[in-house]
């Protein structure tokens, strides 16, 4: 008999698992809880600060800033889907989770990641219209179009995340009840599944390649035309502002896509890489965007930075007056 009354024969399937992330760091686990908790609080606070700034300032109620706020809200959701269970795993070596809980976590991980990708496409469209067709910007980038883009982002994200979860739920997990990962990722779950997983592996790889390839092609085309149009702007100040704004978006794109692609390559190609290194790469691509995005947009976007500075400077001036 296996854990929780589940047998480990080929014809049965475990329905309860134990997440064991970073198995080589068992002695250091108690010391990592505090810095990871601080990281989680920092992610929530930094993203929430920028979102609050955009929501509170009427001058920032423009498509670009609203899309930034949506992206940072997704960052909070992504971190919340991963960090609480990850922290629990550092407190308890064997972190129990049910199959339904595992599938739910997997859904929210991939749903938020795909929302990131889709919002980056929407932001590229916004910058393309603003720089390549500035006279038509206010007429094209309306609240109605933003609603359509948000609906498209949600639908496309669901269209990829749901099939992955449904396909995974039909697999039999009879090898072991121990998932050597801190979270329920698709590849981590398939590693303990039995039977013919050729279709699962090919579908997961095909969906990722199709999504990433399509998105990168659109992003590359958009920003190539944006940069070309920006260099044709006669005003030096306007040109510098356009390139600076696009630079922030490109930094975020590089952060999200490079971290995700490097993790996928390591998981599928480098079979000799240790479990701890694989876990570390997963943690980087899952948590790095939520850590860096509010810094990139909060510091590099002048309008947002100025309002944040006013908020804190205003509070300090009020204290001095008192």
C-alpha cells in the first residue's frame, strides 16, 4: 500500500502527493523561510503600490498605464499561486497536496503566465499605435478596445491552460506519491505518471512552442516597427521618451521570455542537471517577473515614479509640518 491508502500498482493512481522541493537543501530550510516570506511580501507590496498609484491618479487612467496595472495584478496572482505552498514546503519537508489541489495550482500557474504573455502583446499594440499612428491613438485605443483585448487575453489563456490541466488529470500517477518540486508544474507531474505519455509530452511542447513562437514573432515585428518609427521622430525629446518607454517594455519581455525558455530547455534537454538546479530555475521564472516588473515600471516610467515620489514626499512633509 502507498501513502494515504493509495496502492502503487500500475492499474491504480495516487490521489494525494507530497511536494518535496529543493531536496538537497534540507538543512537550510528553516533559514530560508524568513527571506522567502520577505520576498513574497515585497512582491505583493511593490506591485500593489504601482497598481494603487495608477488607480488613484486620474492622469494615469490611460491605456498604457492601465495595461501596466493589469500586468502587475497578474504578477500578484502568480506569486500567490506559488509562494504560500512553497513556504509551507520549507516548513515541512514533505508538503502534502491532493490531486485536485495540485491541478488547481497548475491551472493558476499557467493561466497567469499566459496572461503575462497576452498582456505584453496588448502593450505592444498600444505602443505601436501611440508611436506609429499618434494622431489616431485616442480614437483607436478606447476603453472598448481595452475590454476586447482583456477578453482576448483571458480567452486565449484559458484555451491553453484548461487543455493542459484536463489532459494531466486523465494521467495515472502510479510511480510515486513524491513530487520532487516545490509546485505542481506540468513536467513535474508527468515525471511521476505512468503509461504512454508521448501525446502529453508532444502536446505540452507543441502548445508552448506555438504560443511562444507566435507571440515573439508579433512582438518582434511590432517593436521593430516602433523603434524604426521612433528614430524618425524629429523632436529629440519625443524620440527619447518613445525609446525609453519601449525600453521598459522590452526589459519586461526579456525577463519573462528568457527565464521561461531557459527553464524549458533545461527540463527537456539537460537530463543530468540536479533537482535543486531545476527547482531554482523554476523559482526564477515564476517569481522573477513579479519581483522586477514593479521596479522596472515604477522607476523607469517617469509619470508613475513622480506620483509615487509625491505620495511619500507628501507624507514626510506633512509629518514635518506637524
